[in-house]
């Protein structure tokens, strides 16, 4: 009778031979991703976070950050990929920081209900001209979204949008506080972020004097692009295959959300205490996260940069073709 030691040794040998035959187990590469802290973005990443979109080679470690943290993290290069404003690209380049666009992150949706100029339903203001000398509340005066609003007000409506001695008195207020400020009369009008605009529209207590995303489409034939996903040339050069896989996974998560908006909307509503219908409305009417780049997106980038130069915000206009990755997923 064989000893237990000999049996164990034989069994272990077979196991080791099987492992060798199967080949070594390769650890997944990690891509760290920082994105805007917002319930809608959780919907975009839902399929990745719940394991419905996976990869054999890459694991995405995603972190939701507020806008100030995203800004601070960009020059520090804390993350492999970071969601950033389109206007950040020329600003970064001026400081010697090169950014490469992997995909479009926020594009105006086909409903173009974002970027409205809101007033109370009971207010005496009927036109933009009525707001001359009045207070305009805004969530981020230097943001790309606000730059698009100013371009539309200037080019379509003839408004002097200068922050000094312009037609409006611009006041920056934290986004969640904008609607209460408008309701209380602390401000006369406001540009609302998506969740606040959705709430205002549903309440019936507010009116829109201009849909500036619709104005941008009429003026330039494009939908505005406010944010992109970027990385750094040196990071991209070291692991191009990993970044291609990151792009594939992100795009797959977007497509899952598009196909299953009710499931995704219900999931994020439970966590963030918002309407289950909000996510579907966000994608259709307010903003969309393509996870890819279209020719129209590239034109939009150059439109906002060119107009920003006219406004004195930047001095040089980059070419979109020079900053978009050659292997970006194209629409």
C-alpha cells in the first residue's frame, strides 16, 4: 500500500503539470479613471461597476470627483484617464501640459434642453433684453459649459456677455443652491445644471428664455461638447493596448446604458434618491456620454476654442486632429 506522502506527491505533481500546460496566469492591468461626481455618470459606468462589461486584460478603477478635485488632479497626473473640460486642453498646453483626447464625455443630447436661461414663471422678465442689469446665477463661470452659453448669448442674441460691465451681473453659486436662489429671488435668472434643470422643468414653476444648446446647433451646425476623457502622451505610449481596451469597455458600458435605460435609471435612483426617469431624460434631452469621438465633436472643440479666443479667454486655438488619439473609437 502506497504511503500518504507518495500519493500526495503524485497528486501535487499532476496539478503542477496541469498548471504549466495551461500557461501562467496573467494579472490584469489597471487603468485608473477619474470622472465627474454626478448620478448620470454613475449610470454611464453602471455596466462596468456591476460586472456586465468585463475584460480579460484590463481592470478599470473608477473614482468620482467634484470639479475642483478633477482640476487639481490633472497636472498632478494622479489618474491614467481623467474626465476634463474641453477648455482645459488649451489652458494645459499653455502651461506645458499635453493632453490626449480618448473620447467625448459630455455632448449636448438631441433634445437640447440643457444650457437654458431660467427665470421664475411669475417673474416679469419675458425676454433676454429684460434681464439687462439683472443678476445671472451660474454654477461655474470658467467652465466650458458656461463658455458655450456665453457664445450663444453673444452670437445669437447680441448680449454683451463680459463679466465686467456686461449686460448681466454674473454670480457663481454652487450648483445645488442655484434653484433655491432663483426661487427665493436672490438672483433674477440662472443657468442650471442638468439635474436642476430637470427638476425645474418638472415643477412647472419656471420658464426658459433661451435654449442655448439649440442656438449653438442653429449657429454652427453642431452639438456642443463640454467635456472629454483625456490621458497623457507618456502614459499612452507605455500601454497603448490597455488604453484601447479601456476605450472598448467604456463604450460598451455606454451602449448597455442606451439599451437598458430603465434598469440603469432604477439602479441609480435608489442610490441617489432621484427619479428613475431622470437617467433616460438625461441621455435624450440634456447631455450624452458617447465614449467615442465624431467628426462633429472635433468641429465643436474647434468652435468653442475659436470663439473663446475672440472673447479673449485663450490666445491660441489647437487643432482637434492634433489632440484626439489616432486609435480613439470613432462614431
